[in-house]
């Protein structure tokens, strides 16, 4: 068994390196235990330059760092309306959140594989506020209005396809609601 275990790391890293080398221009999505991770190109390049044992540790550290962050991962729900399918995310006051740079249909969304991002008629965000006793829906905005109007100092890069948004306060949510839409 020990001989087999000793061979697993180099073999795994060989497979990973071969995949990364042959797909340099593609997004590399890791379906982690807690959430998907889109590994950045510079991280992939560093892994390719490392010895297998070092690359395996760096890869594991990278995954652990992302998976153990104390953040909410925005995940869309999908609804049918008279205009077609729309995707909806929720953003809650004061909650640090991982948000996609562009909305997308996740791997395990439950939607038909035939439905692509282009098949979603609109993407919205429900803004939820803390009333002190409970949480209430404050309103809806288009996803692009969220991304275009977020305070930039609250955003840091999470991975190639996502940001970490430091929890917004009530005033920041109220400013986003200037672009309110109705459903």
C-alpha cells in the first residue's frame, strides 16, 4: 500500500500538468467540496514550473485557502417568467460574499444542459437588509448594475471568475437601490 501511495502524488501531478499544459487558454474550474474555483492563469503557470511534490502541496494549499474562507458564495436560483428564464442571486447586508464577475449557470444548477448563459433572459440580484430583528427584501437590481456600481475598495479577486465582496452596509445597499427594478 505504501508503494501505491508514493506513486499517487507524482501520477496525479503528471495528469494535472498535462491537462494544464494542453488547456492553457481555457478556464480551469475545480469542483471543490464547498464551491467551484476557477484557478487563475498565474497559479496554473506556477504549478507547471514546480516539482511534483511541491506542486501537489501548492495545489492543496491553494484549494484549502479558498475552501476555508468564511464567505457566502452567491449561487443563482432560476425562475420562469413570461419573458423567459431569469437567474437571481441574493446579496445580504453585512455578509462577505463571493460573487461572479459575470453571472453564469453553475455546473449543478439543475437546468437542462441545453440552456446556456445566452438562454437566460435577465440576471438580477435581490438585496436583503438587516432590520435589527429580521432580514427583509429591500429590492432588486440588474446584475450588471451591481457589478458596475459596487464600491471598488470592497472588491478583491477570489479567483479567475469571482470576487470577494466585503459586506456592504445599509447606505451602500441604498445607493445600489437607486437602480431598482421591478419584477
